[in-house]
């Protein structure tokens, strides 16, 4: 195919037209590894709360690349030297930063793969693609791993004010309808600069940074940590754990070939070889949903009941509290539920459990967001801000939850 046919455009509902900058990027987008992202939901099970939240990680990755193009243009305009090779590395690294996400990735990372995180799988995919594309991803991988000497390039991909966060907040806000998450990514990018190879925001952009951090905090409470989304994700995690438990005991469950492999094997990072990666590349949301549709008719009480909960959106009840819930408070509920459903206390743990969630919009421990003052000195955003709320945004807020079946609601919990 001639190169001219590869310079395509996408029509995006948020940014308008997104251009593919060159033939290599086009070929990466066309690769089956990347096309799989069309079948991976960006917000997991949030569509059970916000019906519009059906957008995919494919959308998000293209949006991030578009913002990176804008950032490169702005920085070059401000006399920051970025070579053609560095520019391309930035586009590739941001395009592929989420390629390692599995279906409903956070539920999957806590159940059928053993502590293998999507960032590690993204890197495996990048190395595999690099081999297929004759080393053209060398610099992108170096930047992605933070091994390149120009720190600001990593910060554009992964930091507290990166293209990833700018796109997902704006995109998730748009599709979910949670207006509080809408950030002004265009202005933030216009305010970017580089000082001593470190990413900075010019002083006049500080209010945009404050709004960005506040939007992030609100999106976490209203969307990502919404109690119904949280309950659905916790149920899915337990379904996958139970399915794996049964499979390892010799129970044959109907599932797709790639899902079956991950149910049958203890998959850790040490054994994540090329074959495992290719099987992982065949996994998407449809494997999980199709399995749940089958599993709701299985003999196992836990698997069938919990699968029905997701399929029919008839979830466990979840209550949030600012105080820890003592374990002994849950014991009578477990005993009653076990007795009513003729299951063991151990099995009742699948339905009645507690945990905690944290929300921290800005971390003082991580690489700070830096502000470039008019006198060319650099301060952290907390030092520069006259807003007390920035100090509160850097505090971690913890909430505790308990989950239990709806039939126990009449008990005073």
C-alpha cells in the first residue's frame, strides 16, 4: 500500500479531526494488537451507572496521540528542540501506553492473572511490535521506560499532568455526562513549556491546573469510584476468581479458548512468554460477557448467582462509610446468608465483604507539577498556588465500604 493511503484522519466527537502523522503510526494502529482496543471498554462496567459510557480504549489512545501532537507543536513554537525521531517516539509511546489493558482490566488484574499489571503487559506488547517493525520502536520504549535523558518526554506520557490524564478526564466526562470532569486540555497544553529538560506550566496557567486537579478528584468520586460501579467491579473480580477456583478443581466451564487458558493456568509475570502474550491479545470484553451469559446457568451457586447480577444489573448492595467496619459486624450476616442458601461460611464470603477506597487528586510524593514563574524561577504547584484547596487535594481521602445481598437490607446494617 502506498504511503499516501496511510495518511488518514479520524473524526472524533471531542477534538474533531485527528490526523495520523505517518505510515508507521498507521501500521501500528492497523495491527491486531491495537485493533483489540476497540473491544475493550475505557470505563469498564461504568455503563451500568452511566449508559453513555460505552467508549473504548481505542478512542482514548487516539485522543492521547492527538493531544501529544498539540503539545509537540506548542513546545516547538516555544523553541524547545524536539527532533523528528523524538517526536515519533512520543507519538508511539502515548499511542501504545494502554495497549496492555485486559478486559475490565482492574477486575482481571486482581483475579485471573496473578499481580501482572497492564503497564508491564504494555511493555511486552511494545517489545513484540518492535521486533515486527525492525527496531523502529527503540526510542519510544526508552522514553516509555523513563530511560531517555530528556525527562519532560516521560512527563508528557506519564506524570501528574500528562496526555493520558488530560484525555481520559475530558473523554470520560463527555461520554458519562459527568460535566465536573471536563478539563480545558487545550489551554493546559498552550501553557506548557520546558525548563532544564523538565516539563513546566507557565504561571498564567496555574488556575487551569487547579481546575484540572479538582476535576480529577470529582471524576473519581462521581464516576471511577461511584459506589455502583465499584460494586459491579468487585462482583466481577469475585466471579473470575470463582471461575478460576472451579476450573483448577477440574470443573469444565464454557468459555472462549483464550479465557480458558487464563482460567487453567497460574499466570505470573515470570511465565508471560510470547505464547501467553498472543493469547492475552485475543482476550477482550466479549470473552468475559459471553462467559457470564453461560455461567449464569452453571450448577455452582456462587458463579451462577453472581453472573446473573452483572447480566441483569441486579447487584449487591454497597454502603460507604467514613469509619472502619469491624469484621465481627459482618459475621451474623454471613451466618444467616449461608443458612438461607445452604452454602458454607467460606462461600458466603463471596457475597458479604468489606474494603476501602482512596481518592487523592494530587500526590506530594510523586514527581510534582512545576510552575514557571515570570522571573523564570520554578516552583511546585502547591508553593505557587494561593488556593487552600490544593493543599486539601493532596490529602488522601479514604472511605470504607461493605457489600451484602439485597435481601439482607431489612436488617439494621
